[in-house]
C-alpha cells in the first residue's frame, strides 16, 4: 500500500533540474523521485553501519602493548 508524500518549498531551480534529470531517463518526475527515495532508503545510514560493525567486532582480551610485550619476550627467549 502506498501513500502520498509531499515536499514543500522546493526552489524552482531545483524542481527544474530534477524534472530535466527525469526526462533524460525517460521517466516522469514522480517515478524518478520515487526511485531516488527508494534507493536512499535501501542504503544503510552511517549510524546503522557503525552499529553493525560494533556488533561484529571482536573484543580483545589483552591490550596491544601486552601482546607486543609477550611476543618480544617469546622472541628473546628463543635467542
């Protein structure tokens, strides 16, 4: 089910540019804008990407300094 969407106070120059882009694609302004809105909604927001990355990130059990120190000690022990 679809519902109408209205954007108020669109500058005339912006409307003309959008209408020209739609015409260049052989589309109506309405279908061009609907496609534009659907593509925008399909892309995750920056916040969504960061949240997903944070949930996937591994949690370190040791600091980088601890890992380096342990590796150096192991290397020195082999010498």
